[in-house]
């Protein structure tokens, strides 16, 4: 046999040392991937491989929340030198943050969040950046406390930089993170608005990517829904006007997000001068046959109509002239989301007695009584009963002449319309 040289002995020794290190690294990656799988099983809606056990998801979540070493173990993996381990650990941590706010606060320590923010600012690989944005979104969405910590750690400027990226997918992920932070309260929404994100989001509305435009509309709605100042900023920057143009888009999901963003913003506005006559027709188009099979889009369109009628009698008149009352009355029949439809019809009828007569002629009363006979949840009953009261009260007001009764004592809209 050939003689064993010192070089050969050295190579054998090196290999014998590397084997346990390689096994250790593989074990860390396997642990991170298994943790991600467990976190997906702990979600109440079930994961890709659900636990086949009674209350299995709840038991997995309880076990993760009760673990004493989970935060330390996941922190070591998220800060690992190997990008593959970091990526798997961030996905696992993001899924755990999405399970519950308590688990999110437990695993999302400030030091770990600081590391994730650093990865977003310096990530060299697209998969690692995507995992970091996923973790940031899940943690910010689950806890307002964590969202505030991310703002203090300087995440907003870095997210704005990612919104300026060329890749539409990276843009959408960054916008999702901004939306998750802004959704909690007015203070966080103002932080997002003042970070320079609004001009970038306005540009995103003109992108060709439909997923990016949808998530941008969702983000803008999360900013404008909190108080009048934020909603007025969106109107002043022309963002709400851009949203109106999307109400006739061929993509129903884009219509749905536009209706929702406009509805939550309009509820805070007193100046609706940006709302043109064609905008009313565009909104009613979202209630028509094109959206008949999409109950969610119709529900958000109804919510938008309700807010317009609630804020302005002149816009309520425009909605009535465009045929809103019969459309809303017919939409109540078999509606899966009757609350926004009933509230919209109630606001319209309270503002204009002729609209109440048109709604009654279209079968609104019968549809409302049919829905009430099914004994829905208390908040649904309240909305349906309020709509019935608006129809009946408007009819009494219209038939009672000019006496001192009628609807004169009820709450009224800002420009004189009675409010339901």
C-alpha cells in the first residue's frame, strides 16, 4: 500500500473536523424549517400540513407560547451567518408573529428587530430581503407596540427606499409593511405619511403591476382611515382623485380596494369638492351587474355611497338621481354582507324622502324584514332596524306636511340632511 504522507494525514484530519460542523449547520437549517412548519400548523385556519387532532392548532400555539427557550433559539438562528439559515428562521419567526400578539411580543425583541431592519437596508440577496420584509410585516401587523419599535428603529426610511426599487414584487412587500404599521392608530399612520411615503405611493398607483396597485390602495386606506388630517392630506395631494379613476377598472379586486380606501377616507372629510359627478356614476357601477358575483366589492361600494350620503345632501341627491336607492334595495336580497348596504340605504333615505319611496317600491322593506326574520347577530339587527326606521321616518316626513314633527329633531348631515 502507498505510504501515508503528511499532506494526506492533514486532509483526513481536516475532513474529520468539518463533518460535525457541517452536521451542526444542517441541523440548524432543519430546525428553522421545522419551526416554520409548526408555526403554520398553529394558525387557526390551518397550514399546508394541518394537525389532525382535536384543537390541534390551539395546542401547537399554546406550546409555542409556553416555551422558555423559543425566543433565544430563534434569535440565534435569525442572526446566523449562513443566509439560508437566516432566511428560514425569519420565515419561521414571521409565521409565529402572525399567530398571536403575545407570541409576537415574546419573540420580537428590540435587538432582533434591529437586526431585521439592518437586513432590509443591506440585504444582498432577494430571497433574504423577502424573508426580512415578511417578518417585519407580520410583526408590525400583530402588535402596535412592535410597530412603534420599528418606527423608532428607523424602518420607515428603509422601506421607502425599497418602494423605489425596480422589482414590483419588492415594492409590494415594502408597501405591505407600511400598511401594517399605519393600520394601528393615527400616530403611526402620521409617521408613515411624514416619512416621504405618500409621493411614492401615488406613483405606485400608476404602475402596471396590479398586485402592487392593490396593496398600495390598501396602504393608503390604512393611512386615511384614522382622522380628518390624514384624510385631508390624501385629498389635497390628489390621491383620492386618482383612486376614483380606478372604480371602473376591469380588475374587480382593484375596484374593491379603491372603494374601501375611498370609503374610510371620505368618512372624515368635510370638503368633498374633489368628488365630481362622474365619480358617483363610477361608484354605482361597482354595485351593478359587473360586480353582482363579487359581494365584497359591492359591500365596499355601498359603504362608500353611505359615507357620501351621510356627509353631503347634495351628493345624496346625486346618488338618488343615478338610481342608488333601487340598486341598494335589490342588493339587500340574499346579501352576505347586509350591514354596509343597509347603512348606505338608511343614510340615503334619511337625507332624501323621495329615495325612501323609491327604495320601498323596489322591495327594500320586504328584503329587510326577510333578513331580520333570520335572527342575525345583534349588530346586523341594529343596522337593518336603523334602515327600516330611516325609510319609515322619511315616509312619515314626506306625508306629514309642514308640521313641527317629521324628522326635524333628528341628527342631520353637515349640509342639512337628516342623519340616520
